[in-house]
């Protein structure tokens, strides 16, 4: 009896995976063509304000505390070796390449992803999505594409904000609390952080934003009935978004490191 039950669960998971794949493909295609339809621009601007502008305070606070925490944690180790003036290089390279993009994406998944899932899930439960279909409007154009494009475009911008505040937060603690000279903080940071490092973090934002948007929209479109179903969909969307962000970060690190080693083989040796 166990084998058929296990096989049924596997088949059910594969079916859901196939449905998600079709949803993602259709969302990408519809979003691409929405870029050439001026009628969808007001919807996109509205979502950009909700997703982007309202997320700025949270992202900035997150980036600032990441930088300040890195400064406090790393100071003792570097000071023990007489390298405390290089603290800025450690803070900025860590924030720009990894901690800034990942933590900003996680905060967006919690704030924006949950809101998208709850909004679309409520529309699904109250049959508003069916009402949109009955009026001859494709819900993917009206509901999914603006949210996907807004997340795709603004996640990199918010990551830049997080990187900036991470650097400033680390500077504040390093110089005004720990007593490190400000000039070496910026000099060593400029010598270590390259344009490539900043670009890698920004490019990650496109993948993180797209993953968060499609997962949240999919969970909202397929949530169960009732308030319990909406709450469950929000939880599943956040967990799936978090796992996808971490998995994408690992894969992108491997890919970009290989590209960097191929383009600049001598630099990668140092």
C-alpha cells in the first residue's frame, strides 16, 4: 500500500511542478508583450510605487544594520592582526556581493511577496479573477504582468540602496564608534570593490525579483478557499521565495565566478 501512495504523491508533485512551469512561461511571455502595450503602463507604474517606493525605508534600514553589524563583528579579528584599517574593504565587498542582495531580496519576499500572494489569493477566493475573465480580460495581462515587471525592474534598484546604506552604516560604526580613520576606510574599499562586484549584485536582483514575483503570483492564483487558504498560500510563497533566492544565489555565484576566472585569469589568482 505504501508504494502506490508514494507514487501518487510523486505524480502530484510533478503535476504541480508542470503547472508552475506553464505559469512561469506564460507570465514571462505576457510580461514581455506588455512592455509594448501602453495600456498596461499605468498598472505598471502603480505597482512600481507599491513595490518599490514603499519598500525603500525597510531596505535602507536593513542595509544600514548589516553594515553596522559587520563592522562590530569583524573589528576584533582585524585589529588583532593590525589590519583594522581594512575593515571598510571587508564590509563593502561582503555587502555588495552577497549580504546586500540576498538580505534585500529576503526582505522584499517578506514584505512584497506576502502582499502579492494575499492580494491575488483574496481575489481568487472572492472570484474576482473569474470576474476579470468574464469581462474578456486576461488576468495574466491585468494582474500578473504589472507585478512581475515591477519586481523585475525595482529589485536591482533596491539592492543598490541596500549596498549604499550598508557602506554608510559600516562607515559610521567604523569611524565614529571604533575610531578608525575615515580616509583608509574608503581607500581600501575602492581598491577592493570593483565594478564587477557591484554589477554581480545588481544582476542578482533581476533573478531574485523575478523568482519572488512568479512564485507569489502563482501561489495567489492557486490558493485554497477561505481565510485559511490565503494564509497558507502566503506562508508557502514566502518559504518558496526564500529557498529560491538562496538556491539562485548559489548558482549565480558559481556562474559569475567561472565567468570572472575566464575573463581575468590572472586577477583570480590573487
